[in-house]
C-alpha cells in the first residue's frame, strides 16, 4: 500500500475523512502525539490498526469525539463528575474511561466493558472527526513498544506502506499522550496514565485523585493492570536507557565511572556547560521535557546510541508523565545517587 502524505488544507482533510469513512487508517496529528485513526465502530478497520502497530489485542483503543456531549452515543452511563471534568478539560489531553455501550465493538475496547473517551483540541483531528461523522479510534501512531510519534516524519518512518495516509500537522504541542483516568465515584478519580492534565489540576474539581500504583512501579507477577497498557514494555528505543536520579555533579561522576566514551547522556538544558561527555539535552522544565522526550529518544537511535544515561526528571506536575514514560523506557531501572 502506498501511504499518501496529506497537508492541513480543507481539501486534504476531506480526503482523510473519506478514507476513514471507507474503513482505512490515517495517521492524524493531535495536541498530544500523532494517532492512527480509523472508524471506531468498524471492526475490520480497528483490527487493521492493531495489525499495523503490532499491538496486543487486549490493549484497548481510545475513542475520539468532536464534542463531549456525543459521549451518550457510546456509553451506558456517564457520572456527573465526568461532565464537570469535561467542562474544564475537554477539548484537551484528558481521556476518561467510562462504561461502553454496544456501538463500541469489543475489538476496539480490547475485550473490556469500558471505553476511553477523549475530545482532542487539535484543529486537524477535530475537523477530521467532524467531516467523517464517525467516532475515531486512535492509538499513538508508533510501532507497538517504540516511542510515540510527535511529527509526521516519525509516523511515516513507522507506518509507511501500512496505512492509507498521514496528515502532516507539524510538531505535537504536548509531546506525551493524554492523561487517562477512571472515575471511581462522584468525588474520586484514579490516574491510570499521567499526562499534561495533572493530579493538581484534577484536584480542583474533585476531592481525591489517586495515582495508580502501576504508574511508577512494575506490576508484580499475577497483578492485573487497571489499564492494560501498563503491563507492556513501552516507549523503548533500541538503545539501553538507564535513568540516573541525582544532582548534575553526582550524575556526571556516575557517568565518568561507567565507560563514558561508549555512551550518550540525555541531560537538562543548562547542564551542558559542565558536562564533559557526549550528550543531548531534553529541555529545562517539565513541559519542555514532555514536548521533546520522544523525539530525542528517536534521535538517539538514529545516531546509533547503544547506551543512554538519562538525568531523571522531576515527578511534580507534568514531570510525572515524563518520569512515567522514562521509567518504562528504562525497564524500571533507576539508579539513585
Ligand atoms: O494522547 C493520547 O491519548 C493518544 C492520542 C492519539 O489521542 N492516544 C494514545 O493511545 O496514547 P494509546 O492506545 O497509545 O494509549 C491508550 C492507553 C493505553 O495504555 C490503554 O491501555 C489505555 O489508554 N486505555 C484505553 N482504553 C482503556 C480502558 N477502557 N480502560 C483502561 N485503560 C484504557
Ligand atoms: Mg501508545
């Protein structure tokens, strides 16, 4: 199959929407990362998404809607708290897990009775949902296990020949995937995957926000994941990633003792001046780190890095999302100095 690169012109967005209506898969930019979109109600199209990514069948897809009020068409019941959160965070990088109805096939929900609903704010994704008139199932547009794509070029590299088209919308704004939450009561939510809607932001609208254990910890054998995505190895470039938590001086000393000429380091903006080994930087604060992380992991592979020491980010605010992606990329290996 030839993969067509489309622009953000209205004519091209109409083409993208037509492809979706015909059961094809299209790479689409969103404000978080690029998604691989297809009609969420078309079982065949959804099966093809799993095949293109090489994704395990029990890992559910998020369903993207143009407006949160459409949620009633795809769910059995919607708590008041979901509407309240939607008022503040939709459209935007928040996914709410809700009980699904029969309009969402089991292939889409990975066999679960629930469905993750998200209303993306990116104008291209929003327009394609509107023009297609379909709910769009869209996982991140990477090969399963590899870092999520934050540019059309990343999507092309993973999906060329496997999907009908990719729409080029430039670099993703946030750079990490949406915050996924389960609503446990009218006053309590559980974060299943951290993102740019932070715990602190959610706490403005409910009494309790639990950070699921699996966000920072490896699942024990036999433990079930609240979010199936948590049990798979993720975000891993080919390089061996080692997270090192500590001040710059201690980090530098650690690298100096571990064959610095055979590794790269991923350090913060501002660290460069006193770092004597090969490095790349990934931003100076959590938002910048979120924006740059996946692109930098891909770049490290492109230059053939085999071992990468990463200066561990803060776990505060958006930092938790960055930390969560890195700890998975590192296979939960963190060196604390
Ligand atoms: O920002 C995003 O969320 C991007 C863009 C394209 O919207 N999409 C994305 O999808 O990251 P994906 O499939 O790569 O990640 C979805 C995550 C997975 O970890 C999955 O297990 C979880 O959300 N998830 C989806 N539906 C769920 C459900 N019903 N219950 C629990 N977890 C769910
Ligand atoms: Mg993904």
